[in-house]
């Protein structure tokens, strides 16, 4: 919906929240993706509104650094002046990615703020000590932060049992532990600014709203999402499409 802040729309769409548990150090059979950068364009009613940039790196063996930068582009900057930068740091485990630290920074408008979350896995708590309303929240072993969903999704699709077509995911967000249900619905060809990809189609339902997010993830790109759509009340609000990629098999 165009009256919402653009960065919030992109954040919701890309936050495909999947579980990251308390396993041991990365298992012998799990190969994390190579360092990569991906850029998405966001469109509504045929108009390009902005872009979102993902970055993944392994600064040390068994550790990850992941970030998402969203902002408006072109004429849309006249309506949306804010930018949001999110980053997550943590460990690579046998069952995916476990966050230790998450940071959110919004700038460029009157809602500018910074928030930082620390994940205490011994006490199973998330602690937010930034801003005017600090809070602590109990979490489960499969809780992640709101930004690394696309990264965990790549892991879970690669490792899933072929008969497993439903997954439940939990995320720490705004002092709440939110739950999402994902259903794997099949495969189809998807056109993007980078070309056509065969992709797995996934539907994500929010358990506390009538919003759905539809995703298409390409096996040839280590299951990176090549298209994301948000639907509410049966209508498509916007679409993100992969526009550029560096570091995966992007030689197309």
C-alpha cells in the first residue's frame, strides 16, 4: 500500500522468518553460501518505487555478517525520504544461522531511531537496551531476528526433506515473539530483470493478520529469493524482483 513507508513494506516482504536453532558448530554436510550481494527493485502498479540491497559475508569461519539496506529511488524519493539499514551478526550452525546481535537504524525523516538487540542464548532472552523503551523478552531455541529470514530460508530449502511442505518460523520483533507459517506450493518459471529462473513457490501467512507474502526461490542460486510479493485482503500491494547479483551463480 503506497501510503505506508516504503522501507517498512520492503522490510516486511523480505523478512521471511525461519528458525535457527541452538546446534553445534556448522555441520560437516552444511556448506554456507559464498559471500554475495543482491539488489532488488520494488514496484507497484508498474512504477519503480525503490531498491533493497542484501549483503552476506563470512568474516571468520563459522561466523556470518548479513545486512539489508532499503530506500526509495527516482521520483518516489519525493514521497519517501527515509532509509533503513539493518544488520545481523551471529554464528553458522548445523541447522542454519543463529543471531547474536541485530541493529536497526532509520534516518531521513521524523521517525529516525536506532534499536539494538542482543540474543542471550544461555538464558533464552532477547535484550533491547536502546531508545526510550528498553525491554527483555523470552525466546525459543528456534528464534531469529527480523532480517536474516532470507538467509535462513536458503539453508532450509536446501536441507529440507522432499515431503516436508510446511514450516513454522519465529522472530523477535518489537518486544513480541511472532509466528509465521510457510507452505511450499510447487515450482514455476519466474521472469526478473536478471532473466527467467525456475523457482520454488512459497506462501507465508501471518498468524495474527490477513496479510500473505508469496516468494519464489531459485535452486540454481542456492535458493535465493528472486521475487517477493505482499498480498492483503486479496490484493497485491507490491512486488520485489531480483535486479542484480554478485557472488552466487549469477553468470546469465
